[in-house]
C-alpha cells in the first residue's frame, strides 16, 4: 500500500512563523503520486539561524523605539525642539558632559514644575483671572505635548511595521531558497509541513496563544534537518528531542 500523508488546514501564526505549506517544486511524473517531503516547522523555528536573527533584530528594534517613547513621556510639558533636546540628552546617559547634565536637569525641572502648576491650577475652585489664564496656557502646552506624543507613537508603530515586513521577507526568501535546494538534492516534488502552530482555546472562547502540533501522522520523507542545514550554511542542527511535538517557542504562549 502507498504511504499516506494526512494534512490539516494551516493555522495562522504570529511573527516569523513560516506557515504549514504545500509547495509543488517539480513536475509530477510518478504514476502513483508525487514524492513528498515533510518539514517539522517547530524545528525550523527553533534552529534556523535566519529566523533566530530576524526575531532578535525585531525585538531590538521594538526595544529601541519603546525606549525612545518612554524617554519622551518623561517630559510632559516640553514641546518641539526643547522636548527633542531633552530626550537627546537623556539618551546619552553616562556619555553626557557635566554641562549637558546641568542642561538636562534644568529641562527636567522646568517640565516638572510646569506640570505641577497645571495640576494645582486645574484643582483650584475659584481661580483669579490671572490664575485661569495661566491654567489655560499650561493646559494648551500639555495638549500640544499629548498631540506630539501621539504622533510619535504612530510614527514608531509604522516604522516597526516596515521593519517586520522587511525581516519577514528576508526569512521567507531564505526559506524558499532552501526549499528549492532541498528539492534538487533529494528529488522530492512536494514539501509539506508536518507540524504547524495551532491556536489554543482560552477562557470564554478567547485564544490562549499558539502551540506546535503534529498534523502528519505517517508517510513522506523527512527533509527537516537537511533544510535547516542548508539555511545555516552547512551547519547541522542538534538531534531531535522528545519534546519537539507540541513545543512552545519565543513569542508564543500556551
């Protein structure tokens, strides 16, 4: 009897997770069906350096932008060039000169004192005309700063989206090139994922993250380690461990 391969529909997966796939790589000439290769996607995610590198780069890009936003949020009452200068100095940390440290301290004190005055005047029950005018002036500065921070958040999110798209393309290209190489080396005509990420049910019907699950019961030729070795420039991955069915990976949760 001919070997059987039993796939299930591909699950949608989070960043840098190469989907379960069916890829025709060569014309099918066999009378009994194509030669099928199987790839354990959990092992590819774990050991392919291109994926690990992309994951690390994305994490660093996200951290850098979050750090920038956090520093900006410290200066609630500075706007425009003054806010940018304060953040520039704050990011220098130990590389600041004594003069720059004094400048940063003055900017930080200015922002803090203005914000304190704004809060006090907002809470004053019967402000004088002068106090009301100062309150409105400070509130206008605060509102302008909120608009600047919102624009910065949007800009950083858009930058991260472009980073994700670039890194995902690099991973996809490396994976596709390795697939073609393995097809030429082994003669397989169709490559399928033997493991994919499947959403896990959570409380009240909400997803609790993703988990790798086996979706091929038997049959086919396993080309996983050959694929990883090709992606890693000739370096073979460690032998499979017993836990590689149903494993969790960075960026996924049970």
